[in-house]
């Protein structure tokens, strides 16, 4: 995806690669000012997970993927950080499921949107994919949100029944839940408003989640039912344990 | 310090003000590329503290200040983030204790050093202070460190017996401890190498610590002895509790 010199056997390789991707994206004007700080917050929570997919997160990942497979109109959302960190994986997942992507950013400016679409098109070309990507010319609005952040696409977010929103803002997550959608969130902070409000929350690092989803069979085998609060409690206990074990 | 429009009664005022200071500093070339990510990690741990000074941190703060007051050659260190976040408070504290500051950054470039010294001088002028600030022309080296990050000043870091290093890198903290110094660390992550290795660790947000130190009598009244591991354990339990209470 980008030139990156670090040795893959370095214990911090994955984390350094993600930082490198953000730096490239920042240089290209793809990110909001708060992007790096948000990523740092995520890093702290990931550190508490031990930078690994814990059992509760893997279970939530299976249920989220199953829900996308069973959907009538699934859609996967990209914001600046998601595009920077895992554009290839999001494109591959959309291609695999056969659904569109939609770029939907909180701080929308024409420059950022253009930078994001240029980057996504480069990656489509490099991967030889032709996934539909909505968002450049929004023709709908998410009810309950104000200003440019409500902008969305009728054939994308608006008509979707199941929507994957990684690293999503709490207000928008709530608005999507209020629309009656099945909202799938990826968020390293199990206490965030998005994590609490979502239908299914995967408490795990974005690129690990997408790698897991790309390796699962479609639809994935489900072992047990998903209980939102119990799953979050399990993640909270794991993180509390990081302090207790220290 | 900088123009900042937010309302002080806003519940996130302090946090937004710190972000604003970092943005200004980034524009002025004072920060390393990793500065925002490091700040985000700190924000996550501060969130677990409830964005407040917990009792163990206040106790550690008193002991750290006492140690600076009792020192023969105390010195306070500034790196990029510390200068951005709390330059005024560091200058005031050095003035109050009557000790020098030293700028000591991990990724040293002439441009960054100049940006930092220009900013610090502006703040000295604004505050009407004349604190000695070492670091521009280092004439000594910290044993055990390689490259520019070992650079330091003989009359500053090198001869100091007690040294305050807020937001310090683990390698440099270890090197200072190995020199036999009393090393005082401010770090929101009680599990970090710096937090573990220091003589006294204050698990609290930088500007809160400095505000507390500026309000204490000199020397501060000490209630009970400081036990490093017990103090860290108390901070770890508090943070674990954030997850358990969620």
C-alpha cells in the first residue's frame, strides 16, 4: 500500500505500519485535525487488549459479518481514518460481500473529499477492483443530524438495512440506530457512546477485524447468540484485567 | 497563552484547550510527528482517571515537589509536548523553585530546537520572567544513550541530582536513573517503562500537576512516606475501576 521500511518481525510492526499510513494520509490532506489524537486514544485501549483479538471481539466479528451477509442492502462506511488505515481491506470486504462503500466524514470539505476519493480510486486500480463508492455527490440526509455531517447517499447509507461504521462518532451512530438500522461498530473503547449504542460492537483494532472478516467463510459459522451488553462487559473485564495483572 | 474561543464552563474545556495548544505548536514546528498520537494515548488514560487528580497522584505530586525543594541542583526538563502544553507553568515553577529548565527532545533537529526556544522566549517575555533555559548548545552527553537524544547540558541535566521529566521516553528515563539521579516522572500510563522506572511517578495530566505544584507551599507538607510500587498500584486499581464501574 505504501513504502514502509520496518521489519515485519519487529514486535511493534503492525502498530508502526498503522502510524505510517496515517502520516501518509495526513500529508495527502485526507484527515481531520483530530485524527492523530483519536488514533492515539485507540492505541491506548489496544494496549490494554494486548494488541490482540480477544475472544469476545472475535465472536462479535462473526456476528457482524453474518449480519452483513444476511442483509438486503448492506453498506460499509469509510471516514478519513478508516480510509487511511484500511482502505484495501474495506475494498476487498465490500467486493467479497458484493455491497457498496460510502465515504461519510464528520468534517466534510471538498478538499478532503477529493483527497479521499483520489486515494480510494488509486487503491481500486492497484487491487483491480471496481467496488461502487458513494459519497461524492450526496443526495440524501440522515435525520437528526445537522449540517454537512448529515449528508449521505440514497442508494448507500439511506436505504441500507445493515451498516458497518468503523471508528464512528457517537452522534451519527445514534442517528443511524434511530433510523432502525442494524448498526455494526468497530471501536477500541467499549465505553464510548458508539460502542454502547450500536447493535453489534467489535472491540478490536480495525485492520485486525477486517483481516479476520476476510479470512472467515461467508456466511461465517456462528457458535452462540450475540448479547450486546454481555459482550461489552467481557471486553471491559479484559481491559480492567490489564491493570490488575500489571 | 493562545487565542481560544471555547467557553471555560464547557465540560471538556481543559481537554479542548490542551488540543488547541498542540495544534498551535504543530503549526509552529515545535512537535515531533508522533506528538498527537502520544497525546491521544494520554487522553485515554486520563479518561480512565475521570480527568481528575486522584489521591495517589496528589500524594506523589507533594513528594516530587518536596524532592525538588530539597535538591542541591534541581532541573526541570521540557520536550516538545511539554512546551506546547504547559510552557507557562513550567517557567513559573522553575522561577518559584529557583532552578533552570532544560529543553531535551527525542527527535532533535535545529529547526525544532529553534521553534521551541523562540516560543519559550516569547512566554518568558509575556510573563516577565528570566529563567535560565539550557539545551540550545549542549556540551555534555547522557551515558548509555545514542545519537542526538543523548545531548544535554553540563550545568543542567548532567550535574542535576533531582530531575523532573514530564512525558519522558522510557530509554532516557532509564539512563537518568542509571546515573543515580532522583527522577521525577509525570505520566498518565502507570504501566509505561518511564512510570515504572522513575523514583517518583505522578500519574496525572501535566497541566493539572503543575497547577497543583504552583498552589502548594514550599516545601509542601508531607503526610506519609512515598512508596513507589504502592502508589502505582493505587493508580492501576483506580483505572481498573473505571472499567468495572462502566
